[in-house]
């Protein structure tokens, strides 16, 4: 006999065993992305279409490089989680869902890695 | 046992509801999110080109500077600003505020107006600075 109350059965980490982890990470990254994106838009307004030397010089500034790297990390985490939600909502075949989740994780890591290396290379090597 | 899932009553779906501003902005938030996801390729291309040398950078800059490039970048700017403004509404709701019908409808409309106005403003500044 199960002595647990209906409330007791649904408390805890839920069916996915991850609790509110996904939800919470989407929200926390979204909050930090607000100021980061405002900075990013401002930066692009100033440097979009400018000559090479000027742009690289600006990107090599330690403050800009740090903000850039943090923006890349927060964006990649946020967009991977967001796309995960979209895939889980719309793709009902188990195989396709699994495959797309792997593609999503790979794409996010690849783009994030490329952006980070580029930002760091400019910061350290110019 | 008979197939129980087959004869279950179906719940009403999207098409039976009147299309209202909050619904429109809800799906726009998701569409702009997906667009931003794909658009990270543009950001990565720009950063990698800047890290690879002047020739690569000029090539990417020429692509972005072309008519099609500018149209795509304008759309990307709008998607980013729309998702950003929409995100602020979501933060407000997550904190427990702003669920009243009239207010949320007004805010949904304001989201679209604000994102278009801010995008035009950003591009006006870019073109004036240049």
C-alpha cells in the first residue's frame, strides 16, 4: 500500500528528475543578458562597418573582451535551453527528438567555441 | 481492452480561439528566439573574421554591407530587440506582476511598437555615426 499523499508524490524533482533547473537557468541567463545585450548593441552601433584595425583594437580592449566572452557564454546557454524547449514541444517522434537535441547541443557548443576562441585570440594576440 | 486513446474527446486547439495580441506576441517571442539562434552564425562569422586577419574581415564586411546583408542585419536587430523587450515582460510575469487582461494586451501591442521604434532608432544612429 502506498501511504504517500497525492501532494507528496508530485513533490521533489518531477518526472525529468531535474526539478526547476531548466526553468531557472533560462531565467537567470535572461536577466544577465539584458545589460550584456544593451552593451553589445551599443558596441555594434559604434563599430559595425568600421575598418579592420579600428574594430580589432576595440575588441582587444580587456574590458570589451571580458564582456564579450561573458555575453557569448550566457547567450549560448540561454539559446541552447530555449531551443531544447522548442524541440521538446513540437517534435513528437522519440528518435527525431533525440537526434535534434544532440544537433542542438552540438551547434550551440560549436558556435560558442568559435566565438570564444575568436574573442580570446583578439584579446591576447590581436 | 479497447483502444482508450482513440475515442478520447479532443481538447480545443489553437484554431478555435480568436487570435489576440498576447497570443501573437507569444509566438513572435519564440520565432524571434529561433531566428536569433540561427543568427549567431552571423556574429560568429564577424568575430572569426576579425580574429583571422584583414582580408577575411573585409570579405565578411562586404557581405554584411551588401543590400541583402543589410536587410538581414536589420531583421536580426529587430529580432534581438523584440526578444529583449518580450523577455522583460516575461521577467515581470515571473515576478508575479502584470497578469491583468487589459494591461497585458496593452503591453503586447507596446512590445511590437517599441521593438520596431527602437530598431529604427538604432539603425538611424548607426547611419548617422558613419
